[in-house]
């Protein structure tokens, strides 16, 4: 945020907009930065929460414009009832003024556009849980994406709230709590407040509560303020999705491994590769998934917990079973294809023809087969365990058989 332009300009500056995953602190950052640069905008500031995500309905731009126009000195009788006319009056009143305008928690570019000034010297900050690429494409907005805190910053925040004496007595527990909170400021603050409210409990006890997926979201809840819980905040992003990406998000909660490829996601959901790619893009845009390397996606631990929770609640048991079987079957066929390239002369397990959709990854030669197994190793080990624990023993032993040559080549076996 410190690098955002604040100097006067002879043209309208594009609005910078801050987007993030739930709980990272976009509103707090935007508000604090606005206070720090307030002196550079002598005609004042305008602020509006657009309620794009949360329990309230999204704010109507006409209603926000009416408030802004009254703040700029327009009489109630002067305010047009037509949105385009109100926007024109708003821009006329801003002409020649230098104001900072903060539009918090926007749902869409369409919600924001009527609230953008046409005057040079004004600066707009827009925050949202989504990327709002339309603002960049049409208005030239500069995007600032907020990431979770660094581990050292997360520990510092915990230390500040719990107190130096208590934090100093259990330094290793602080790191474990930070990890269990996914380094998200909201989760860290809730966990720290839990520690303050329970002085008789050790920080190691709290770290243990956060180490397991069972009950982790329940731990990160404020008893007298349910809307502030991590579960509630994550739900705002989830509920903004349409049906198809919401279903894929739920199903990813069933995936046993640490990350997922586009093809594996397609197999899990029973859709085409192209459709899976589109839906994964929507999930990353909503900050419900991240793409650390091209073509591979993951959910941080709290999002995985939430996805698994809503999959258990909203997906029929038969549907969950079928989706997991589709995924495990895909991993089996893909591993068998790699194994046949690694060890063409050995005896292979007989399998039916692989499904045509979404198809398997292209593995043209030995190095490609080895690289594919290296990339998928953790997922394949997790798939074997998942198959064994979900009564898919036929898939479990065939996956192990298909991986034997690979593990012998790498001189390692999953524990």
C-alpha cells in the first residue's frame, strides 16, 4: 500500500484496489493507509462499505451515491433518482477537489463504477475478496493482492496479544499456533484471544487444538460474536460462488493429498479438463484456492477444513463416494501409464481402458514419467491410504504395484 500514488496529477488516477482471501485484513490495511495519507487530500475523505460479502445484501450504488452527495453538500431535493444522473452530479461536485475515496468490500466492478470520480486529484481505493479484473481492464486500476502474514509477523502478532511473559515461556507453541491459523490475521487474533480468555491453559494446549482438522474451525470461533468466526468469514467467499465452482470447492475437500492438478480436479468432479480449468480459475479469483505453480492448486489448511465440512454437509454420501472413486481411479490409470513408460518390460496389472474424460497427462518418455511421479508422489501415497480406508482395496494394491518400480528407482518408500 505504501507505494500507491498520492501526488496530484493532471489526469484521473486509476483506482488501486486491494483483494485478498478472507481474513487477511484488507479493510484494516486500507483504512490505516487512508489515515496515514489524509493530509494529502485536503478536501477530505469519503468511505462506504459496499457489503459485497457478508450477511448483509450488497449495497446499492444509488444509495451510496446519495450518501456521498449529501456529504458533498447537495440538498436532498437535488439528488437525482436515476443512477447515471446521480453519478454525473457526483462527478461535477468532485471537479477541482482532492478527496480520498475508500470503497470497501466491493462485490463487482459494476457496483464500483458509478462511484468513481471523474476529477483529477481524487484517489479511490477499492477492496474486495475478488480480483475484479474488469477494473484493471477498463479503468486501468492497479491491483494489490494481500498474502497471509510471514511466520515471524504472525508470531509477533500472537506475542503482542498474549503478552511477552506468556509468549516467552512457550516460544515453540507460538510457531505451532501460527501454523494452525494458516498465518491469517483474523484467525491469529481469535486464537490469541482464546489464549487470553483461558490463562489456565497452556499455549501448547491451544496449539494442539489447532493441529487437528477435527474441531479446528470450532476453536477459531468467537462465542459472543459468531459473525467474526473464521468459519463465517470463509463462508462469505464460498457463498459468492455459483453452483459449479462451489461444488468443485466442496469436492476438493475430499482430496487426500496436499495439492491437485487440473486433470485430477476434472476426474474428481467428473467434468472436462477445460471446465475444471475454468472453475479452478474462479476459485483462485475468489481466493478459495491458490496456484503456487502453474497448473497445480491447493487450499490452505483452514480452507481444506471448511471445504471438507461443507462437503460432508451438502454432498450426498453416494456422491462423495463416487467422486472419490473417480479420483482414485484416475490416479491409478495415470500411475499405470507412467509405470509402463518407466518399466516397459515388467509385468503390469491389467486395467480396463482409462476414461476418455478428462484423459491422462501426456507422458512421452522416461524422464517425463519420472517427473510426473516425483510431482505426484505425495498425492499418490495419500491416494493409497484413502483407497485402503474407504474400502477401495482393489485400487489400493494396484496403485502400490504400479509404484513399485518408481520407488525402487528413487530408493524410497512412503511411510
